[in-house]
C-alpha cells in the first residue's frame, strides 16, 4: 500500500492544474535578452513573473503508510532522488537509514544500507543519489565519506572526503573517479565557499563566494558562532549532461559551467530586498532553538534578540535552490519564508525564461522530461509524501 488512510482521503481522482496558460488566453512570455561577453552568454529574464504555461496532473503518491517500505513521512531534496529516467530512491532517516529503491510507477525494488558504522552503513546520511544502473550513494557526515552500493545492493569502497583547505559543506557528487563538492573555510575576516572538481590527479575551483565570517555571540544559555542572518551561501547543482550551475543566492544570477568553463549567466531583473534585524522573526518565528545532549532542556532565544545581536546581511537572499531536469531545463526556487507562497522559475536549455510555477517548491526529481516529483505536505503536521505528476506543456508565446 502506498498511502495511509489520512493521505488516501486527500488524493481524490488526480488532476490539478498548477498554472495554465495556452491558446489565445495565454499570457505572453517576454523573451529573455541575450548578449555575449568574452564568450559567455548573458541571458537576462524579465522582472515580472509570467505563469508557467504547463499543467501538472497528479498520477500517484508514495509514503505515509502505517508500516512497511512506504511508511516514510519526510520527502525532501536530501531524502528523495531519481535517476532521471525510471527509478526513485528514498532515504528513510526516521527509521533505519536504509535507502529504498522503487520503480517510477511506485513498485518496491529493494533496500540497501542501514544504520551503523560498518561497510555500507551510515550514521548521518544526506545527499542521496541514484544513477540509471540502480547504483545509489549518500554522504555520511559522521564518516565524512561517500557511501555507495552497486546495482545489486553490494556496498562499494567508501570515498573519504578530506580537504586541507576546509570542510565539505554540501553533499559531494561522484561521477566515476571525479568528485564535485563544496568546500567551506574561514580566514581572518571572511567565510569562503568554493565548488571544486576533484580527480585522481588534481583539483580545480569552479566557483567561489565570499561572505562575512561567523562571530561568537553570547546568549543567556549558550554561545553560538553565527554569520550575519541572511548571508548568502554558494549553492549549486549538476546535470546529467555535465553542466554545473551555481549561485551566491544574494542576487538573481546563476552561473552555468560546462566542465570548469563558464558558458552562461542566467539572470532575472528581480531586485533583492534589504534585510532588517526584525526580519529574524520570519526566519525563526518560534525563536532560535538549540538542543542539548543528555536530556537537558533546550535553549530558546527570541528571534528579535538573535537579529539584534548577530546582525543581518545587506539583503535577503533571492534564490534558495536549483535543479536541472534531464532535458537541461533549469528549475530555480526563489527564497521564501514559512507561510509565504513558494515559487519556482523555469529556464530552458539555452537559459531562456519559460515561466514561473507559483505554489510549488523545487522538484524532488524527474522521471524523463514529462514526469516530475514534488513534496506534498500534510497540513495537519510536519509530515510529507512524494507526489508524482505528469507535465503537459503548452508552448510559451514569445
């Protein structure tokens, strides 16, 4: 069974269009302007959103069952992945750290891994990946290593991620003998993040971002080393076609690389919003909570106090996350706070703005070019399940 009763009653008969625009009623999509500078294409999109002219029809849901392999209740970018074609992988961190593999139709295939420190076992896994052969991997923060299993489920030698220049900041992506990862380090005044490519013989910095260094701030029950609130970070994603996109989050500018060479800059004329200490309430509506080991009560710091003591960056980030679809389209999730309507901008394989899907967060993954996975949240609690949707595309008017 894929659903428990509470989710089954919400499913109904499929079909909800997200935002539809087609035929003579379609909203015309302004053409992005394209210029070239030293061999780099600069693709400038509009400042005003246009509804993405596609319909999303729900096919099925996975998760939320009372027991068994479908009992997971967290669907996020860290716990769900696809091979881009026909497989779905789910990391069940709530139960046993096992990675469960399914077909695109929701049929269970097998499980790999488990909780522990032995071969093929993990303690703090994230950054789940699965390839078209069915091989899966995660990054275990406890081991500081990529833990992987081949298509038959056999554990493979672990790849330890150690850098003399800093610590791994996001889950590495391993492609054969090449690893892509984000390295974070601090100097005397700055916090520095780099996206690097490692091979057996060398390492190359692809992208780099600099922000203010965290500083120790004392609260009534704990001291924390925090950067100014809303400091942009270097976030990135890699496509199956060898492209890598990165952004500093603080402005609407996405750099797209082929190999280690910058080939395109995708932009929208969306001005960032100035940050204020009072905006900390949007970030921590219930206060900043720090948990302690041994059963000690948590320390909860009022958001207003955090904002005043830690300070804020100049602007609130514009971009949260990004993901490439198999066809090279780039999906960019805008930065929003809890309770605000999320929005995802879609750009085609040349960087042209296609439209904005309002009310959706970033996809969890894709099954081919016309099926997409979204997280569906339960309004009654913090649980979520996987929704698989069929995309029907209407041509954008340019």
